[in-house]
């Protein structure tokens, strides 16, 4: 009975997060392509190898501890209507890929012309359709943060991970703020028929003489279809 109640409240919570009066500002286009880059299904599981390490402002690795761990994303719930489908993801961390510790729930909403992601109560527009080279949009359109340009920077390329080649991949630039006091780089790589296969983020702010930041990457190890 407790499991049933838990499942019910998770679904209700997900519905509440995405229920609002947002207007879709993307005009319908006859040729709608791109959903193959995020073909999520209920019951899927994705396991990534994650690396986190310190770097200097110019991107040079610094001495110190490098953290290596694993991330598992399970697609555990699905609900929707004629306009959208919302998937609940359960995230787990592990240091040996055997014993998993629950971290959080987060949510993806798939609509005809975009994919939205809600994590830590922040809603971002991760993808827009159709996919088109150099097309850009405001990833923060549906939250209270400043304008953040996302862009399809590379389309249809081969991406190699752990001796495996992922063909028909695309890269989304989510941040590229580089100046005298900031070095913020953030990208996602999606592969056709799979979804997110790689993520990289660099986050350095330079207060006074401190030029130490963190680079984080996650790379897909395996997934269930």
C-alpha cells in the first residue's frame, strides 16, 4: 500500500510541476524532425560514467582529487495528453556501478515542437523542433533566470565514446560565456534513437586572484531500449 501511495504522489507532483498556462511560441512547421534525438520510453535505464575535476581559468587540469562516479537515470513514470507527454526520471549515484544511492527525481516534458526539462524547480527548454543547424532559442524562456542562448552547433556527426561510435549525433551549445571574469561552457550531445550520450560543463568565476573552477563530464556507458 505504501508503494502505491508513493507512486500516486510522484505522479501528482510531476503533473503539478508542469501544469501552467504557458503559450507555445514556436509556430507549427510542416516538416517536423528531431524527436528521434530524445526517444524516451517508460522503463528505460541509462548509465553514465561521470568525471569531476579542478581546472585553471585556461582549462588546464590542476593537481588534486579527481572524482569518478556513475550516474543512473531510470524512466519510472509517464503521463500525458494530446499536447504533451511527461516522463519522471529517478537519478542514482554510485562509486562502483553496483550499489546505487537515490539522489532526486526530475522530469522531461515532450511536446510536438520542444522538449522541456524540470530539475530543482527550474524549467529549461532543452530542444526545439525541427532541428536546424545554428538555430538558437532562449533556454530560460519558461523560468525567471536571465536569457540563455541555446544553439544547435553541430549536426549529423560521429561521436566516439569508450570505443563506440554514435552516428547521426547533434551537439547543443547551452552556454559559452568566456570573458575576463567568467569561463562558463556547457554542452549536450544527443544521438539519434538514444538521447543524451554526453554532457560537459565548465564553471569558473574569477574573484580576485582565485582562478580555480570545476569541469564536469558524463559519458554514456550503456542503456536499455
